[in-house]
């Protein structure tokens, strides 16, 4: 539903969204759609006006092939984030009456004129004599800011965050500066009608409609993943979408989103409830036919058959998202296709799905031969005389003292062990070896003193001397292009060996729950716990304004975690 006062504003359900389409000569449609994250109409109108002001400038750059549509979308996402923070900060919905509204309006008009002059005539143009002193003062402020080193660093940082590229060429820097100035000028034209903000003509499109993009599930997922990758979504999640596309096609025989109907989705859901629970764990699973999968399921005990409710719902959500994406691309999706309506009701609370280790259980787990003496490195869980301090040894220990995710640990590089304010820390960042889950996952976690006592820093130094690009190269599996799966399988073996049926609901991820519980029991501040675990802030204040806890505070919290060996 389009809003009369803002042509780019619409609603999906109760939530407002901004969407704009144009054509890029013969190369197809450019369609940028962003959720505004609000159900408040006034809030949405303000955000949409700001984004529309920025979008003209971005669309011009896209059509001119100076930046990609993906980078344009990422840039506009950042505009929304910053503008929402500004609205919150200034309390725009509960303004206190100004003591001098006329003077406020005069200053605002001067700033708007200053940005327009800089945008139209350049940073160093000669200001005409008819400009007021207030406009001149604002232009001087703008010039000083744009030529400053902090501003250059800020623009470079935004460019790197949005594109993933490390360096700006001279031309790229000028392009980013041009985007910044043009956007500022348009954002300050708050009282201009929407038509004026979007009046810059784009190149005329050919009279015939360009062909629609391919409608196969895999092709749609690949286009969708290209956007998600610029937004920092981890590769593991992107692979899940591709795996879903292959699974749906294998079970239903459909690979074209325009041919899928609701009864197909019902049949898909029924098949998921009859599949082996282990499906997808082996690369060979991808080559099986539906008949072969079901025959395998028929040979298994009942407790080994049927995907969990959570997994079934995740697959339905994937299809729903792919269908929405295809609709936005203009593909003809059946109006009755609503996968989310088939979601099954969860029968177990989220907190009960995975157990957390107790300290007593961990003492038993770390009595396994992996940490007390193994027969050989190949048979590391078999008792022997030698301790092999490899990834199988270190990763569970690091998990027990940090609460970090399995892939965050297994994909560590020697350069990820850093010193901050004199504190040795794990630096959890995107890297060539692994991607982090989201922005809140980017963090520093101090090394627990017991890890240092056990020789982890010595292990790091040896890896550096050997010029290794990863701390635990033996964990890498080329077929999966991943580090974490091998240690996950071995941890399963250790838990079964040490705890038996008692450890059925425990896994490597249970270490994460254990650490969070230990920090909570020790009375550590919630903000510090979130900084260690890598969880997002609980409100806009935490997300936008509160800085990360200093390393010494984090170390003090980490040392509350008891020794496990």
C-alpha cells in the first residue's frame, strides 16, 4: 500500500518500508527496498523523506556504474540507521518548544543554503557577496570539516564497512566525498516537496521491458546472498540458503519459484518430518534422490527420523524469504504461496533446547584423553601418554573460557591474538578464514589466565614463526570450506564418551551457555556479559551510544570463570 504523501513509502503488514525502482539501460532493473523498522507513520514519513533525499544521488551513481547496486543499498541502510539514531537522540516526537523559533529557522535555512552552495559549486568556490554572514560562517565550518583528517578517516571507514575493500583510490575517495556532500545538501532540504527531491532525471529506459532475472531457486538465492554478503551476514548462513534450495528441489522436483504452489510446500513439510535427522551432515547427501533419502529413513530407528520443529520452520522461513525476494524482483509468484502459514508450533522453550554444561560436567569432560594423554594424534580420545596441543585440544578450552562460537574459535589466526591496554585478547573479526555472525559479534575477549598458563601464547608464537595463516590448520576441511565442523564432531565424541546419556543434549555450543551462566552467577554487569558473548544491546541506547567495555573490565569478568581442568 503506497502512502499518498511519500511515493517511496509503503507498508508490509504493520511495518513501513521504503522502496525505489529504476532501470539501468539494458542491464535490467535496479530495485532497492529497505525496511524502516517502525510501525509509527510519522516516524516512517521522516525516515522516508531522508532516504528519498539520499536516493537520488545514489541512483545517479548506480546508473553511471560508479558504485554497484549492492553498495548503494548498503549505503542507504547506513543512512536509515544514523537517521533513526538522530531522531531518537533529539526526541523529535516530543520536542520541547524552542525559546526562539524564528532564530532556529534562520540558522537552519543558513545551513541548508551553505550545503547547497558547497554541493553545487564545490568546496573551495568563492562565496558570492549576497550570501549572509551566517551562510558564510557555515560554509567555513563545512570546509574545515571536509578537509580534516578525521572526516577523511570517517569516510574511508564507512567505505570499507559498506564494500569490504581495504583502500580508497584517489578517484574512489572523491566519489565517496561527492556522495557525502550531495546527500547532506539534499537531507537539509527538508521543506522541499518530494517531487523536488527526486526531480533529477535518470537516463531514459528503452521502451521494451528488460527480461526478468532467472527464476530458479538457486539463481534467486545467489542474487539474494550477494546483497546479504554486503550486510555482513556470515557465510554459514548463506550456505544454508543454498542448501535449502537444493533440498526443496530434490524433495519436490520444483526448482522454479514461479511454479511452486502451496500444496507443494505442504508436501515438502511432510517430507521433512520423515527424513533422517542426520541429513546434510555428509557431502554425499547432496547427491541422493528423494527415493534414496526416504529409503534410508525407512531403515533407521524412529528416534533417528524426522527433522526438528525448529529446522522445519527454518526451511519454511527460507522459502518465504526467497519468495518475497522474487516478488520484489518482479517475478510472478503465486498469490496463495505463503510458506510461513505452515510453520509448526514449537513444543520446547528456546532456553530448554540446548543444555548448558555444569562445572561438574566440564570437569568430567576435560578428563578425556584429549587433555590428559592420548594414544596418538589420530586416536586422540584413546588413552595414552602424550598430550597433543592441537585444535581439538585448544578449541573446547577456549570455548569454556570465552563463550565464543565454534567457528569464531576454530578460524582464529595468529594475528587475532592481540594486546589491548596491556591485556592479551582474542580479536573476533571478519577474516579470510571465517565470517562473524553479525556486527555485535565483532569484539575483544581477554585470555583467561588458565589459557596462558596452559601455553596458548606459546602456541601462537610457534604459529607465527612457522608463518601459519591459521592457529589450527589441522581443523580445515576443504570440502566444507570450514574449520569448525571437525572440532564439533570430536566434541560430540568426547561428550558421549565421558557423560553418556547425561550429555545427550550437550554440544560445543553448550559451552557458550555455560560461560554466560557463570558470568551471570558471578554478578557481572549485563553490558559486560553482552560484550564478552557478542550479543546485541537490549535497546537503542545500548546499541548506538554505549561504548564497548574496556579490556581490564572484561578481563576482571573473564577471571570469574572457574578452571575446568
